[in-house]
C-alpha cells in the first residue's frame, strides 16, 4: 500500500485521517468493481479495504474524535460481516478444488455435495453484498469523506508540552497490540483452541495493519510485517479448516446427504489432517513460547518509533559532568568545530564534523527557542561555502570531541571540549515528558542537570580563538 507524504512527523489527527481517507478511497474503488462478475479480485479488495479502514477507526478512536459516529461504525461492521461470509465460502470452495485428483471415488461424492451447498451460500452472500454495498456504501463514503477531511482542535497557550507525533501514537498502539498478541498466542495450548487461535490471528492482523502505512519510514518494519502476514495466513487457514470440518460434520445429519455420508466422513478426516498440519507449523513458529523473538522485534520497533522525532524539533536534556566517563574511552569519536555568525535575533551556527574514519561534513543550523524544547533547522552545506562563512565566526567558536553511546531507545552524546576543561552529556528525547534514567556508567560522573542554564548553552560557551 502507498500513503503519500511522510507520516511519522505529522500530528496524529492529520496522519490518521490521511490513512483512513486512503482506505476509504480504496474501498470505493473496489466497490464499483463488484458489478463486474469477471473481476475475481473485487470482493477481496473491497473486504481488505473495509477491514483496514475499521482497524484504523478502532485503533485511533481518540485521534479521530467524532469523525466516525456510531451509526457509521455499525454500517461498516455490517458490510465487513457480509464480505466475510462471501470470503469464507470462496476460500472453502478454493480449498476443495485443490483436492482434485487426490480424491478417491468415495470422497468425490462428499466433496461434490458439500461444494454445492457452499456455492449456494456464496451466491446468496454475494447477491446480498452487492445489493447492500450498492445501496448503502456510496452514501456512507460521502459522509465519512466529508467528516474525515476536516477537524477542530483546541490549543492552550500555556501548554508547554511538545506536540505528539504520529510516530509516538503508533508506538503506543504497537506496544499494546504486541502485548495482546503475546497473550493470545499463549492461550493456544492445543489444536482444539480454535477460538484463541482466531483471536491471535486478529491481533496479528491489527498489528500488521497498524504498521503498514509507516513501513517505508521505519527500519525493520517490512520484515516484521511479512512475518505477521505469514502468521495471519497460517492461523487463518487453520480456522478455515476448522469451520469447514464443522460444516462437513453438520452435513452428516442432513437427510439429503445420506447417500454421500461415507464420502463426507472421509472428507472430515482429510480436513482434520490439514488442520493438524497447520497447527504443527504454528506451534513450531510461534506457540509454546516460540514467538518470543517476533514479539521482541515488535516491541523494539515500538521503541524505535517512540524515539523518533521531527528533524525540526529538538528535545534535549543536558548534564554537567565531573570528567570523561570510562565507558566512552575507546569509543570512536567525532571531532567537531562550530562557530556562530554575528547576529542578535538570528543566530546561525556553522559546524564541521570529522568522523572517526576521517570523513568530513559541514552543516548550517538555526535554532529557535530556549530550554528543553527548541526548533532546529539544519542542512548540509558545501566545504567551499562553509569555509567562506567560517571566517565570520572568529569571535564565537567552540571545539570538542563527541562520543555517542546507545542505551535502549536513546543515544547519549558525551562532549569533551578540547579548548577548555569541560565535559557535558546530552540526550535527545522523543517527548518533553519522557522520563530520563541516567545509565549506570554515566550517573557517577554527573554533577547536575544544566538543561536551560544559559552558562552551558553552546552559543554562550563560544569565545574568540587565539590568533
């Protein structure tokens, strides 16, 4: 799927509406294809778009506010249920057809009888779906599109908290869904726990749908999404076999199926064999604690999303250190020279960075604001332009060596100033209210937090270099 524009840095209200509108448009496009009897994929596409739309509405109810009312949710639920009946019949018929020449004469009669029953149910479900979709979906589409394209928000001028991003909201929901998926998988103790398996499949599907719109923006998301899809398919196939087996058993009590009874009994055995094989695969991959690695990856991905922040927003805490922590000795360091162009309201910073491998890059940066949360605009520039501008920074410069140490979802940067006796630690945060716990290797060296103290702002630390 493709959602235009980057979503992670957008507000949750905007991002969720863009995703919902995209799924709504996909459903409308597929709905018009339902009229074409030759379009075998129309029903599948319509059903998937509806499910994804409902998943967005369910997951982001808070962000969508009252854009989707109860009546609209009920209508979407009813349409999804109707597409489900058609889809189930379609899947059942497709599997029965795969048996083909493997059937013995005894089984063929039972398969033929059951296929006729399912085909009749599918024809009824398809007709009802086409009628209801034609009658009600277009009106529902117009209502939802109008409501999703605008929203109202309240801004409090005394609220100093950093605005939430869509990344943080996806992280919150992703973590909750990963926990739910783990609980659902743990509830499957045997092949007979089909209700639990069905709930696990739904949890995997919801987590997958949550991550798909941002998959291209988050490293590690595509392979996790693919694993969730495999899990969803296997658990879904297992559920389908259980439903089909129940239907075949029920058919044994049908007076019209008595002549096919031996074939139906044989078919039930084959269906159970397939169901048991699917369960064995699921157990080897995800059950009995085997899904721990997948769940860990899901939670790590949530941590990555939580740590994501807009490139234009700097949320940073700073600490004065007594010396250079032992932990960073031997860590590859960057050599940094930075200076500020003359200015009162506008303070433009120039920074030259030499990595441990000798690579050099130059940047121009403007920061606006003070304290914990500041706006930061930065772009890379050419060495030639940097050199031309650098001559104007002679009255305000600092030089330092920077070490970076990753701790969980956060990266601690330790600055060792080479033009004076000073050591500072900085950590960038996803949100202003993120709680910071000093790492064990750093805590003994911390004198105190100096976030917002003018004395330790790099601009104020700048001084003229000796000629």
